C-alpha cells in the first residue's frame, strides 16, 4: 500500500500543496506551480492555469 492511485491521472511525481496561493485566481498552489513560476521567472507565484 505504498502508492495507491487515488483517482488522479497517473502522474509519477505528486505535487504537494503549499501554503501559497495564486496571485491571479487565488487557487492554492502546489510545488509544481511554484516550480513553473520560477522557471518562467514569474515575479509572483501563479497557478498553472494562469500561466497558460
Ligand atoms: Zn491562478
């Protein structure tokens, strides 16, 4: 029972929720969103949807 599917589509690395929120829509951000924001040199953290 290490890593059961919990319904989500099978992404290997699970993004963990952070205590940060998207500065555009207010959605709670996960580690992946943070990483994306950094990669794209966003000054404020935003969620994946708002990046796209
Ligand atoms: Zn957003």
